[in-house]
């Protein structure tokens, strides 16, 4: 597997965060667009497998193929840059600023959303034969996911919003572990195994991923889901993205950086 020790791969995490901040706008958008599109196809794949087999576990076991493909290709998800880029600021890398981080997040968000939206329209067209038939069982399942994970949360008011936020935190705790997994080995097989495990966990547990939702909810609305754009933004995308930011940074980025780069002085023995 050619395992890399934590002190080394955490330095790679900081280097990766720095490089993303200084990446050109064109490259940032292209990489984010492709990441959003590939992850969206993986989401359709997982839903199709779940519907056809009747087993959510099988769908969750296969969903990570999309995540693995996009990271092996060097594409970027919003959830990943949420965790990586602040580390470069914390490490005081020259030229890294809060504005630079926010700029990166903004372009990655737009690129991810554009890629997810393109796939949402393409798959809706495919499921409905050019919007001339019902979407079928897979499209119907997607539309119900959109309703359940917006209006379903709205029924509980502030408690529902807090639940989405916490599910977003738990999601990016696992997803960012997958991002790190791509750095802990020099072999493709090692990277695949390390990425697969946490991504399967988050998907099966139904945690909220902001980029997956950029596909699921527009797709659901296109295919007849009974909720509005405002429902989607207020009762899913916004709290999910905030939860993803906090979870990935607090549980993965800061913990690894603090204990493997900014280590505390060794305990004196008398």
C-alpha cells in the first residue's frame, strides 16, 4: 500500500490547500465543474442500484466510485477545499489570505453547482425520454428524496435545521477523511481503499453532502418534486454547506494539523 506517515501526509494537505488558493480561476472552475458532474453521476448510479436491488447498503458500497474517480483525476469538491485551504492560512504560508480562501470557495461552489446542474438536466431528459414520459422508478425515487430532505426537515423548524447542520458536519468529517485518504498512499490501490471506506459510511448513513445535494434537489424539482428553490436553499443547501465547513475543518483538518504539525512539547519526565 506504500503508506505515508501522518506527519508527511498532513504537510501534503497544507501544500494542497495552498496550491488551490493560488490556482487560476479557469482551472479552478474546470476542476470544480468536472467534480460536480462526476459525483452527480455517482449519485444517480447509487440511487439506481438501490432501487433495482432494494438494498441501500449495495448502493452505498458502490457510490464511492465517483468520489475516487474525481480525486484520482485531480478535480475539486467544495467539501474538500473547505477542509484544506484554511490549513494554509493557519500554517502562515506566504500570500495566503482570508479573501483568497473565500475566493477559492466561491469559484469551487459555482463550478460544482454548474456540473451538478448539467448532469441533473441530462439525467432528467434521459429518464423522461425528453420530458415526454413519467420519470420511472429511479426518477421518482430522486424526487421523493428532494421532498423528504427539505419539507421533511421544515416540519420540525429549528430542530430540523439543526439536524441538517449536524448531518452536514458528520458528512464532511467522513468525506474529508476520504480526501486525506488520497494522500496517505503512493499506490492507486492504497488510495482507493483509503478513500472508499469513509465515503461508503457517509452515504449509507444518509448524511448531507452539499455537492451531492446540488444534483439531487434540482433533479428532483425538474422531475416533479413538490418543493421550491427557497425550500431547497433554506432547508437543505445552506445548513448542509455550513455543516460541511465546520465538520471537515474541525474534525479532520484542524485535528490532524494540530497533532501532527503543531505538536505540543513533549512531556518532561522527572
